[in-house]
């Protein structure tokens, strides 16, 4: 029997979830929930209902895992604990500094209801987090470096769009090339947040909006832009659609370390991603972890989980014998 999936929110991430489900035969899309008028939302899958977000709780017996596709700034801190009262849930909360408090809120709700709440699933946090952990365990005496981009950050773009007077926006995260090369060469540089990345914002403002006020809100936004050299460009809606319609991204996780009695042998571990579509790749990760959340809950597990708590075999549609034969 297929695992029944609900999608909560139907933007770029929600559409990516729908596409990912199509390629996972053991999963079934049961319903899509939106804050918009359901009649105005057209999805790709035939014979699947689009429902009001307010009616989600009515589906608690029809959905095995609800995948949440809202933004981390204001949506997920409210939605994930609330929906964990009714479903196993998976989200892509990506405000690193606030993960501990988000974990506590979801953990309390999920344990109370007997569900699994999987948070901060994607590629960072998510796949990058796993690679940082693995590399730290293998090379305990070393240095960690994470670089993102060049690419569009969905979370940061969403945070800009929440500012009063902003009609649309794209934010690019760009690694500082000299810093990246210094790390790869094994120099182990001490780098500040500002020295590793720059941020470039392309903003479409509402007519009559205070551009100086918008720019000031962007560059001083804590957890998003305050610690970076940030450039803000105000452009037309036409320019945004023409030049910034795609959502590429990627990045690198690098761990440098040494082995031997006197640390005489040096090593560099690097994991990299180059993504044509940030939301579609993130969606594919979310769908795999939805499978894990369902399986873990079926075994009796409850409460909040992160990618650190999930054994790799839970992610795969293949059973243990197949994995050992073909993957090990």
C-alpha cells in the first residue's frame, strides 16, 4: 500500500514535491492544501483534490505524511507544530540559528499526538549537515567549511518578499572565490561569515514604495543579511522575469584534517552540489524523508527528528537485501 502524502502549500517547493512523488511509486499524492482559493490552484496530478489550508485537520485519517512547503521566516514556526497535532510532518526549516527552538516546539506537539515531526530537511540544512557530521567523525582534528552558491536562496528570497513594499525578489548567494581556493589548498584559513560569501538581491518594489527603507530592512535583517556584504538592486518586474526566472543553486561542504601519529598526512573531504532547480532538488530530499518519517512512526517512534536521527535505509524504497546487494 502506497504512503499517502499531503502537500501543504503549492509554490515552487510544492510543485517540486508533486513531481518527486511521480517518480516514487511507493508514494501517493492524496491532497494539496493552499491558503489561496482552491479553485484558482491548478496542479499536475489528475483526480487529486486541492483543498483549503483551513480544512487540513479534516484529512488526518487520509494522509500518512504532510510535507510543509512554507517559508522559514514566518510560516513554518507556526505551521509545523500545529500540523504535527494531526499528521506525521516534514519541513525544510532553514534558519540555522533558530533550529533548536523550532525543534523543541515540534517535539512537544509531535510527542503529544504520537507523530513524527521531521524538520530542517533539504540540502542545507539536510544533506550538507550529514556530510559535515560524517566528515567530523572521520577527521576529528580538522576544520569545517561550507560554501553556498552561486545560486538563488529560496528562504532569503522569501524573507525579502515579506518586507512591506516588496512585490517580488530574488537573492543570490555567492562564494568568495579566493576563500574557496584557500580552503581547497589545505591552508585552513580562519574565515568570518563576511569573508566567505556575498549576497546580491534583485528586488521589484511596489509603486511608490520607499526604496531606501526597503534596502535598509534587507541589509540589517538578522540571521539573513546583517552579517554579509549585501548589494541590493531595484529592477522592473519584466527584468526579474527575463533575467532571474530560474532557481539554480549549489555549494560545497569541505572538511580538512590530518592523520598519522604526528598528523603527517593531510586530507580534504569535499561534497558538492550543482543544481538546476533548488526547489526541485529540495523537494526530492523532502520526499525521501517523508518515507522515513512514515516508517519510523510505524515502528512506534514519536517526536521531532532531524536528518541526524534517520538511518539511511529508511530513505530508500528498496529493502535491506536489495540495498546490500546493489549499494553496499
